[in-house]
C-alpha cells in the first residue's frame, strides 16, 4: 500500500490530537515506512487506522510501540565499548557517583552491558543507572533481562571482545565466565541477566520529544545510540539541547556509530569519536 | 404252627430241644428196660439151665447111692436139696415124674402137676426149656415161668417155677428213678440251653440292631463278639460289612469332597457299591481332569483375550508419547507374563545408512531402568530377531547374558523370548523378555500377536510424533521467522534511517564542503606530514599540481622564518593538540602568502594518530593590515581553532564536513535560503555581525530584506537566475549596524540534492568590515592603487 506524504501528515496529526505522542518531527521517510508496515501488519488502510486511533487508546499505544524501532544488542559495536573502557569511563574513575542515562534503552541490553563493564572496572558501586524508552513493552522486557539465546549468540562474542579481550593488548585475557552475569538455558533458549544486575537500574517510560529530564539529576554520561536517526534535524537539535542541559560539564554524550551532532549544538561539545564532551 | 412262628428262635430251640430230649429219654429208657428185661430172661434161662443141670447131677448121684428106682432113701437124700430156693425167694425146685406126680416138692408132694403144663413139658422137644403159666395170687394174675429138665434117672423131670414179677421187680423199681432223671435231665438241658443260647441271642440281637441301623442307612458301631461260632462269624461278617460300609461311605464322602485321590479297596471283586463308587470316582476324575483341561484351555483363552483387550487399551492411551507408551506396554507385558525383566527396542531408520535398534524402555524386577543402548541389525539375539523377523525362544540362558541382576539373589532367568514387532513383514521393533520360568506356547503366541498391535501402534505413534514434531517445528520456525523478520525489519529500518540520516548530512556536507572548498584552503596530511589530498584552492595557492603536492611535506611549504615556530606546533600536533596560527607558506613561485593555518590531528578509534587536517585561509591581503586588524584576525583564528577542534578524526567525510560546517558557522555568516527565496536559517554569526534577530529573519523572504532587491530588482533577479541554474554568485554589501558600517562579502552557493535538483541556497558571508575599514584607511592614506584588488578578493 502506498502511503502518501499527505496520509502521513494525517496520521501524525491524528496521533498528536488523540494521544500524548507527537511524531511531527520524526524523520518522514522512516515514519512512512513504519506506517506502511503497520498498515500491512494490521491489514488497515489510512482511514481505518485513523479511526482506530481515534477510538481506541490502547490501540494507539500499540501503534506507537509498533512504530518504534528497538534494535539493540549486548555490547553492540564492540569498538564503542572499547572506547568506553579505555577512554571514557576512566575519566569518572574518581567520581563519588557516576550518573548514567540510557536514553532509548530499548530492551535493556545496553544498560546491562554498561553495568557489566562498570563492574569489571570496579565502578558499578558508584554508578547510578537510569534508563528510559518510549515503548513500555520493551522497557518491561528490559526490566526482566531475559533474551532469546539462539538469535543472540553474537552477544557472547561481543562479551568476549569487550570483557575478555583487550584490543590494545592482545596478550591480555580476562577469563570472566558468562555465569558471572548470565544464566544460559539452551533448552528454553534463554539468556537471563543475573538478578543483581536487573535490580539496580531505574527504568522509566520517557518521550524525548516532550518529557525533558525525568530523573531530576544531572548526568556524567548519556547514551543515546541510534535514536536520533529517526528524528529530523530540528528535533535532533532539541534533543541535543536537552542532553547538553542535563550533562555536567565534561560530561559525555555518546551517540550511535553513524550519528553526529551537526548544527548549532556541535560547538558546545568537544568530539571524541562517537563521544561528545560537554564544553 | 402259628404259635410256633411267633416264638423267638431261643424259645423254639428250647421247645424243640426239650421235646426231643424227652422223646429221646423215653425211647432210651424203653430200650434200656426191654434190653434189661431180655437180659434178665436170658440170664435166668442160663442160670436155670445150670441150676437144673446141677440138680440133675445130684439126683443122679443120689440114685447111684441108693437102689434103683425112687424110694424113700432117695427122697430122704434129695429132700434138703430141694428145700432151698435157687436164686429167688420163691423158686424152689421140684422133681416130678413123667406122670405128673411130684416126687419131691416143698409142699406139694403127692400133688400132681397141672396137665396143661405137663403136656407142654412132655411135648417140648428139647430136654431143657420153660413153659409159661399164670397163677392168681391175691386176685392178681401173676405170670410164672417153669423151667424144666428131663432126666433119665427116675424118668422124671426137674423143674423150677420162676415168678416174672419177682424177676423184673428190680427193673420196675428203677423205672421211676429213670423218669426223675429224665425230667431233671430235661430241665437241666433247658437251663443249659438257655445259658448256652443267651450270648447267641444277645449276639443275634446285636446283629439285629446293627442290621436295623444299617437298614436305616446308619452305620452302627462294630459289634463285639466272644465266640468263634457261627454267630461269631456272623458278627465278624457284620463287622466286615460295617467296616466296608464305613470305608465306602468315607470314600463316597471323600469323593463328595472332591478328593478323587482317596484310596479305596472294594470289599471284594463283586462289590457292586464299591466298584460303582470307584467307577464313579474314575469317571468323576476323568470328568474333573477333562474339566481341568478345559478350564486350563479356557484360562489360556481368557488370558489371551483379556491380554489382548488390556493391551488394546494400553495401546490406545498415550499414543502420542513413544516413551510413555513403550514403558506402559513393556511394564504391563512383563507383569502379564509374570516375567522379571525385559526391554523394548524400536527400529530406528531415521538415517537409512545407519539403521539400528534403540532401547527405548527397559524394566527389571518391576523397576524402570534408564539404560541407553543401540543394537545394530544382526547383532546378538535382538539384532538377529529383527533381521529374521522370527521369534527366538532361548531356554538356557548363558549366565552372563543379562546385564541386570536382582541384587537379592542371582538366580538367572531360565528363559528368554525375543519377539519381533512386525506388521505385514515390516519390522518396527523387538521385545525381549526374560523369565524365571519357561514360557509356554500360548504365551509366546500371545506376545507375537500383541507384537503386531504394538508394531502398528508404534508405527502410528512414530508417524504422529514425527508429524507433530514437524508441525511444531514448522510452527516454531514460523514464529521464529516472524520474530526474526520483525527484528530484520527493525534492523533494516535502522539501517535505512541511518543511511538517510547520513545521506542527508552528506548532501548537506557536500554543499558545505564545496562552500568551504571555495572559500578556504583544505588539505590532509599523513602523520609524517606528507600531503595526501588538498583542495583546488590550496593547489592554486601553492601552484603545485596534485601529484607534485603528494610528494611534499607540510614543512616544505612553510616559510623558513616560521619554521621553528611551526616545528614546535608540529610537535604539539603530534602529541595530540591542534595548532592554530598564521604561518607564511611558500608557493612554487616563492610567493609567501600569509595563511591562517589550523593543523588538527585525527585519531583512530584505537587512539592512533592517522591523519592530520590542514585548514587555512589566505589572509595575505589583510596580513599587511594585520597589526591593525589584529582583533579581526584573532577572531578568525578563534573560529578556525574551533573548526579544528570540531574536526573529527573519523574516516567519514560527513564528520569532517560537520567540523568544517561548525568552523564555518563560527567564522562566517551562514544563511540558508530555500529555492523559493525563504530564509530558513541564519547562524549566530549573522546575528552577532549584523545584529539581526533570528526569529525576525527566519521564515522571511530574502527579497523582502535584501537591499539589492529593492534598489536594483533586475540585478537581483539576474543573481537569482544564476543561482537557480546552479551557479554561485559573489557580492559585497555594506550596511549600518549600531552606527558602524559593516561590510560583508557574500558567497551564494546553490546546493543540490541527491536528484541533482537545487534544493536550497547557502550564503556564506565573511565579515570584511575590518579589511574594508583598513582598506579605506589605507586608500585614504595612499590615495590610490589597490582598491580594485580588494574588491575582487572579497
């Protein structure tokens, strides 16, 4: 089904009027594709969809959940984690507390990756972990910390690459057993994060478009990876502003592999790889 | 006779005996009496003869002594002799003459003998004899016998009269005594009979009562007996009879109690009852045996029928779980056969190149055994059974054949059957069962029959399971596919979004990049300082071709005067700090332009220096004015520094562009105008330099604000036409800001999107007020010369 830009605007407007979600400044093309997918999945046309959104709040919620993309993995992009390990986290080594916000944490793998890394670096004690996402379903899954094992064997490779090996020193090898952090049940096909990890983070449903900072804290580190690609330029800048405001000076914003700050806020950060250090 | 019949046997015997005795006694008494009489007579006869002979002798003698003839002398001599009786009181002899005259007689001498008797005597033929005569005495006629002897002497007869009464008187006296004896004897015999007969009677009574009981069907006690007489015999026989009856009855009771093995000797070869009973028992026994046999057969049949039903039921249940089914079947089968262990193997041909039998269930001593075992076809009993498809019945089990022993004792099973589970000659498995007892034929038949059912069920179950497994698998695969698909779609979406973001930025960057390339010097260096790439502007400035430049190092183009300074900066850069400052470069033609140079090191993700960026602006024209334009120069410197700081070390062009854009944003007045002339964005520099307010400018039409559009619409339109065909336009203008005249050199650069269409126009303006100011001042001082050049360069 072809969705015209008019249809898209109609959809966005309806959603804005009927729910608390404002997708106006989301990236058009991406949103268009997601909308197309939804129409196919739910076997609806635009008027039907719009009518359903108007009449059914739960359905609208579901639609928004369907629109969001929740791609994540444990230690995704190991080189980023290497940088976190070797160059970013050591900066906070002597802090009494380290506040970390995972904005758009999805199903939580990034949160637990961070905690594992912090634990290996002996910094977990001092860390306060906050995590948020727009989609309450994935947030719930994040709280559970239970993932499919078979699809995600790659997690363990990433774990090896980040935790066991050190790319700067190939002779170094930390034999950290998986059991320290996960329970792997091959029969049930699950990989379960240990309880001492899942209990710690504070998970909140949060809309980057309008919710501001829900945590009443400033942060040393904000991770917002592969989120702003779904936003348009204007919304990106608003988000950068939000992050900038809530970072401590010298606090670090970490974006996705292919995300960069362009425009006005670029000057307010010092760039170091994917990391932006607040000036 | 009637009376007689009513008597009992003792009485009868007594009466008969008594009567007979009496008769006997009387007859014998009579006989004795007559014999005695006869003897008396004969004795008397002989005595008389002798006596008469003696008398005759005497008479003779007397004759001789005397003269012949009878005379008185004779009389005198003979008289005494004839005066004494012979033997009795009255038998006195006498001598009578033939004439009948008594010659001598006690008292009848001279009398004559009665003629009757004399004639009898004379007529008597013999010399001796007797004649009978009767005399009446006391009115009683008595009989007498007159013995006589005829003698020659005297021609006389000697005689003696004998009274019969006198003769038999003693006999008559005995007769009474005899009678008394007879009576006494009779009584005694009756008494004796009574006593003799009493035990007999008692015995008979006993026998009678026993027989009476017998006749009523009772079995009396055995009678006792003391005699070996006939009664004793009867009693003995009766006892035998009772005994026999008892034994027969006992036997009959035993038979009644179904003890057909009871021993019994018939009372005799012709014992009808006994033999009948024995026959009865035999036929009962036979019937019983037949019954047993029939029962046994019935039992077997029932056993088989019930087993078939039972296993039918078992096989109907659990027919979607092979393990449970096998366990159930096997356990029940072992149980049903009273065997002690067994195993069920299924035929596994999942892999046709490796067909084997797999132990799916094993039970021993009523416990499930968790053993894993596979048996190749043809291996051992089980393997052979599967190949031959025939039941194997092993009656002598080798001691170490079985792997499971009870632990309670090591009695090895005596017998093993291995039965193929086949259906229409296709094998589905093998059942092996071991038992402490031998298997009977019907059990084996049963197992074989059940085997078919098991085989068919196994086949069905296996198919079911396979189908279910495939279904589940496909279901699961479908779900996984769906999940994976969604994940893929999300990944795809992320990639697309990233790509779009990148391409959007990349397009923007290209615009920026070309803007920068048009306005600034830009080059990349290796970590050693060799040029790897540079923009046209740089090449034009240095007057080197690309290839020429590629063999040069940065230090080759630095003016010797600045070299020390540069060297220090370069070292800094090598250690990671960006450098910014004005350096004199050396061109091919030895010109020495002043270049505001920023040198920024770039690091890879692993922290290694891999590239150095050079950004420069030719400030030669203003360098002369530098001292006076220090402030402005510094500002530019600052901006360049910031650009350098923002310079990313990343590989991507987009990043480097972003830094450039930032630098540009800081240094230049950047305005974005849409194709329809709407101003969409102005940067802070714009605001700072021209004092415009962002919110007042953005969204307005360019031509509403532009002086040229108002004063010289044609020229303005020409400029737009140029822009809309993709050509860049440069112009300068001045305006008053806070009473200061601000000069701006503007570069309008059209930006094309991915389709090559002009999507917007970017205006990069440089504040040249200071230059202009200096220029004007210089112009005013020098009055002539370089104004034109200034105008061009802006």
